[in-house]
C-alpha cells in the first residue's frame, strides 16, 4: 500500500491558485452585495406602499362613473355629468367635488 503524499510546507503557492482564490472572494462579495441590494429594494418598495383602495366606491345618487384616477393619498372618479369626485384614500370619504365646465 502506497503512503499518502504529504505536501511540503515551503513550496510557494502557484499564481493561478492565488488568482482563483481572489476570484472566489470577489464573487462572494458581489453576491452578498447583490442580495443585500435586492432585499433593500424590496423593503423600499413595500415600505412606501399606499393605503389600499376600498372594494366599493359609493358615489352620490344618480352619479355614473366614466373615469378614475389616483394620487398618493386620494383617488378621484369622473362622472358622466361632468363632475370630479375626490375621495380620501384612507377613510374613503368625499373630500371635494369639482364641476367641469366646457370652454366657450
């Protein structure tokens, strides 16, 4: 049975092995930075999330919606009778009503 070959302690490390060790270290650092960046972007995206819209928007009687838009803390419904109804996003209550008039 052959005896295992023991490496000599005084031999210098080959340059290819040193380069490979450097590449693995850099790749590890880049992967860790990438994961931290992705988690940071996900956290940022969800920390700035808006309040959800209500499932039902109650319009004044006789109003028929023709368009919808939203802002950071409000949403608006444009009605068929040329009104813009602006609602508070958090409470769902009507903030303001604007009448749209045609230009002459």
